[in-house]
C-alpha cells in the first residue's frame, strides 16, 4: 500500500483545477471459490486482484478512473487526467490524519491459512448429507466461497483509514424428483468471519439437510390456494420483504432521483406503529457488517423507520452532501472498479412483543410463509411479486398442509401499514444485493409478522 504523503500528493493533483471532493480507494482482494456438482468438484478458483480508483466530485458531478497499476506514477497520471474535467479554480486538500477503525470484528481462522483440501471436504460432507436425506434427491450443487479485502481509503477532507474484511459463505441447492414433479430447495449461510464459521457456528450437514428437506417437502405439497387471505411470515423467512419492498426505496440516491415511493416523506407515517426498520453495519460478524464503508465512514446503526414514522435514509458522501446532512456509512462498491453508491448492510424489522405461536393461533385461515424466494420490486411505487419456496396452510390457528407454487403480490408501503402483529423472534438470511451492476454482501431479517390481507397467487378453487 502507498504511504500517506504520496496519497496526499495524488489528491492534490486531482483537485489542482478545482472540485469539491476527491478520494482514493485502494483494494487488495484474494479469495477462493469451490463448486461441487454431479458428485464431483467441478471448479476450484483462487486469485488476487489489486487495484485502485480515484474520484473527483465537482458540483454534484462525479469523475472516476481506476487501474491495476497501484503506483504513485500511475495514480498521479490518472488524477491529472481526471482534473481536466474540472475548471473551477483550485480545490483544497486537508493534511491526512490516519484514523484507526472505531471497532473491529474478531477473525480466528483466516481462510487463506486453511488448506484447499479441508475446504473441499466441507463440500463433500454437505453433498453426502443432502443426497442421503431421501432417495428422491437427484441433484445437488454446493458452493463455497471466501474473500479477504485489504482496503485503504483517503480523501481530501483529511481522512486516511485502513482495514481488513474477511467473509466466508456456503450455498446448497438441491433438486428432487417424484411422481412427475421436479422441485428445488436451497439454503445458505455466511458471515464476516474466518473459517471458524464452519466449526463453531454452522454445521454444513444440517445446512444441506435443510435444503434437501425443503425440496422433498414440496414434492408432497398440494398446490397453493389463490386469493386474498391472511399471511403470516415466519422469522425464518428472512428479510426479503423488508430488503426488497422497503430497503431499496430508502437508499438516498433513489430518493433524490424521485425513483422511490418514500421520496419527500421523512417525518411521515409510512408503516404500522408496530414496525421499526433498521439498517445496521455494526452487528458483530453479520454478513453485511463492516467497521467502515468504502468511503471510510464508520459503519452505523441507522433507524430508518421508527414505530411507523420515516426517520432517515441511507446516505453515502455524495447524497449526504446534496441533502446537507452526513453520510450514514452506507457508501458501498463491489470493488475498486466501481464508484460507491448508497447500499444496505444488514436491514431488518425489529422484534415486537408477540409470541410467534400466538400470532399463528390468531389466524382461522391463511398462509404461513416459512421461506421466501426471489421476486421483483418497482421502487417507484413499491409494487412487488415474491415467490414462496416453503409455505403451509393455516387452519383454525394451526399450521397444517404444505403448499407449493405460492406467490405474494402487493405494495410494500401498504403491507407495512397493514402489519398488525410483530413477533419477538428474529431470523436472518444472507445474500448478494445487486444494484447498478454491482453486487455487495448483505444480511436481512425480520420477526414473525402477520399481514391481515394480502393477495396470494396459486390455484383458484
């Protein structure tokens, strides 16, 4: 990595013809990915990517360039080229002051210290567990990944910070076949963690069996009924609903572009008074956590909606500057090849006061959603369609028959307004969130919630 005087000089070159802000993002990333399919290891890949990007912001406009040649000469040349896009005078650079991250997450076993053979054995264990669950399991795919980033961020406001991020994950996908039907099941786990994730927190055999059981269960399930009904979403469903139908609409760039249904509604009631929505990068070792974002801003716990009232949006430096506020530490990028934009970290609905059993027993007839699948959301109006990968009927206050093929259709803001019971539990899920061609690791969660009226797609009686 480069030393502070060199970085400061590059920033000065970037602002030599003016500009409001300049920063440098330097990243060294190494990782391993392994895929097991058809009962054999199909792919093992590992590598190192090293690069840096220089950005200038002037009058709300961004100029950006990146390179794999992380030398003073190369970055100075890039900074000089970018400076030609600005003709407002001379910008200023405050002397860099190195700052230690305000908090760290413990890493016990860095994955690059673990032999590939041991990682392969994890996949083989998961594959064996999935295939051994039921004779109707016909195909399994197991994916493992780890990544370590060493990051340096510096900017013209004097910030200079360095840190390391390590994440591990595993995904199991299962296909079963029986009585003319083909069904799938999947389960994943991941964390801001070293390889200890798989020795002290996650049993990969249990992970695989969960995916297998979901696939087989859907072979035995009846077609889902269609119509408007009460829907209870389990904490185990993860926070797909809050992430997609609510979270993206609270990212400040979409708000400022008027592409969010929540634009201009700060301080207004946008959800049931039982609903509090939080984005939190500080939760120890969660998949979307970090000590500081890709602009060097300390990760924060940001209350977005509090008891139904819209309190804040998720900001990076640029959107915060436009609104005359401060960044919430949500400036994220996939790598040095991209500019940072406002992104979620770990987004969740806070637990409430109801026992989940009490919520279920309150429903005479409805749908219990145990696991959500993919879907589509229109952030401009909040309309969504989601798949249900594991669902059950609720009859006379009890969970009964499994159903397949269910979809949930509705409007995010309206659903948040309708929620009338919030459980005291909470379940987490992980994912890679895509936006503007960039993918970043995120976590999402929710407690058990009851929505008294929701359109369920299935089979009409």
